[in-house]
C-alpha cells in the first residue's frame, strides 16, 4: 500500500486523470470556484494585489470566471519586479507549506523571483505523471536529459521524481547543455536512451550532427521537447532522423506545467485544473480560433505569489476545432516565442547559452537583458536599467557572463531606459548573427 507523500501524489494524479474528461462547462465552473478562493486570499494577504484591485475599482467577490478576470489589468514581469516583497502573501496556509523560491528569466530576458508552495509542486509532479500516462511511457526504459539546470554529468539508478515515487523505473543520465553537440551525442550513444528530454534548439543541432556524421541513436523511441518553441519542421525532421515520437510540452519555472501535447493530435491541452490561460490580442480582447495572441496566465493554486493575469511574455495560437480525443480541456494549436539561439564558440562548436542571469541582480538593478552575438568572439549585451553600469559593476558582470558562457568573449554593452519590442512581437534572449565559422 502506498503511504505518506507518495500517496498524496497518487491522489493528486488520480484527480487530474478524472477531471480531464469533464465537459468544458464543468471545467470552467471548477476554475471559477478556485479563482474566487485565490483572489480572495490574495486580496487579504498580498499588499501589491490589494492595490491592483483598488486601482481597478473591483471587489474580490466579483471574480468567478475567465470573463470576470478581464476587469483586472494584467500583471507584467516589470510590475512583479517593481513590487518587491509587497507582491508576496504575508501569510500562507499551513497545508500549502513548505515554500520554495524560483528565479527565472522566462522567454523575455526579464528575471523575476516567485515563491511557490508545496501544493504548486505537488500539482506540477501530478501533471507530469499525467503526461507520462498520455503518451504510454515505459518507465522501465532508459531516460536521458539535456537541460540548462544540469551543472555536471550524472547517471542515476532511476528517473527521479515524480516517476520514481510511484514506479520502478530504468536508469537515467543528465548531460550539461553547455557541452558541445558532438560530446552530447557520444555520451547519449554510450548510454542508449529510450526517452530523451531536450530543448528544441539543442535538438536541431543534434539533428545536424546526426546527418553530417551518418550516426543515430537506435534505442531512442521518444523525444520530449521542453523550454522553447518546437517548429513543425523540426518535429518532422527529428521524428524521421531518429525514427522516434516527438512530444512537446509547455511550462515555465514560475508557473509549472501549462499545456501538454495531446497523444492523438499535435494540439496542446491546457492544464485547466491548475491554470486559467487567456490568449489575448494587442487590445486585450480574447483571440478567436486560429488567431495568435499573448499568453496571460492565472495560477489557481499559488497562495504565496498571486500570479493573477500574469503576462508571461509568450504567444500562442488558439485551436480551431475541438480535439478528437474527447478531453474537456481547452486546446492551443501552437506555442510561439521562447526561441533562443545557440552560442557559437570560437572553435566552431555550439551549445545552449548559459549567461549567469540568476546572479545579475546581485550586481546591478537590471530589468531586462538580451545578447546579440556578432562574431565568433564578440557579443553585444543589451541592458534595460535606470542608470548605466559603474566601472565596478561592468567588471563584475563581464566576469560573470564570460565564466557562464565558458569563454572570454569581448562584451560590448548597450543601455536602454525602456525595451524596444521586436517587429514581430517576439523576443529572443540570445541571438546569434554569425553566418559562418570565419566571421
């Protein structure tokens, strides 16, 4: 019999496994009830959220549906930054503890810090288990992961949470994303994974390596992409090259799992039990089927950080027709944004550009940043901050960035009082403009 934390996780997963089959109207009704609870709590315990309500001239009792939310202005990443500690709830329910701290740059290059609760983490794990179930993943297989939060190479006897909490799993390996693609491939081939978790840009580079070297990963059956937009062309290319299923999901560090690709289609089902997701046009009007708009999210269970109408900085396309799988969860056709290029090293290798952003605020009050690589050895660092860096701050920031990137790139700083949005409305944290290896 399962007991303790494992039993709690099993119960949460069973609940999600059941609620996904409710009708859209039943799901919306449940969202409305949870929205009322989280808004009322935030109004009482978050000074910043209380001010948001007062400025909008609305009462907590008026929020009980997605439509009612539109009376409240959106919360931007800059708003969250400027609020400081007044953003957080001064009290958190005992059964939602302990509280963790998450810092993320998201897709916009604007670092924010969010407090997340035990319930948030529990629902993240339960949503991940539901994703495993949707795609009939074989827990006894070998799993490899190439991600940004892996500092050193590790092999483990199991997959780790949440799968290992409820299942006997196969072995796993974790590969640092800053390794060059050739080294990543050789390490994968020695391990022989059945499932690979990887970012799309890294997957694209891995596809290039496989084609150029006539190599493959014969045991690979599924590729799970995370963290970035997955272009349809890359999905098709990777599936053909590796003869594997390619499955994508949409999540963020501050919010958890937001949407997961359906096992019967390429639609993304929103995790509506945990998040209320709006797709809005530039005027704040909900997008219709087939339209692309900004992603605005309300976390229905975070009683520590009121992420209510939070503009995460991504774009998505609303699905045109209901999914044939029969689930009542809302659907998105595509996730856009989060496109970051690989850094080109002087020796010609490429890898994910870790930049040390988590420590930027220790050096200077940087609101937003972007990196533009112009040559193999020179990178422009664009910063949004109220005053230019002092000599000491610039020296410290340069040392941090060069260390994180793994090479003493020549860094040229450009300062902006406010950010200038890209013409297509999308933002890339790292843009490599080098056309060939001789640049």
